[in-house]
């Protein structure tokens, strides 16, 4: 495959990752960005032309920047979930102390 088709594939994956992030599906967004980053790195390792290497380095920098942003969003999202879980756990003793509702006949 030529570099142009690789770049088109990376662009599609980048859009998919952004769409995952918009829907707060950060797990898939981060995984997709890692796929982009790894694919660009593999192409960069195989490149011998200096012009192509520079272009690939720009793609790699962009992918790593996007990955950093999405990873930060993912960690913030996980922290919010952990805080809600801890709040539920903290409220469990109070909830257990309440009497059960009396069923009606």
C-alpha cells in the first residue's frame, strides 16, 4: 500500500476516535488513537525518504497529542465514576439503617 492510502486510513481512524470521545466512549477512543499512533510509528520505521519521514513525524506528533487529550478525558471520566461509586458505598450504612417499607395488603 502506498503512503496516501495509509494516511487516508489514519484520517478515518482519527475521526472515529473523535466520535467515540464525543459519545464519552473514551475506552474505544483511546484504543483507536493508540492504533493510529502505532500504525504511524510502524510506517515511520519503514520510511527511508527524509521528506516522507518528516511528514510521518508530523502525523505521529498529531496522533500523540490527540492521544494525550483523550487519555486525560478518559482518566477524568474514570475518576468521576469512582467518586460516584465511593459515594454510594459511603451511603450504604445509612440506607441499611432505614426501616423496610411495610407492604400493603
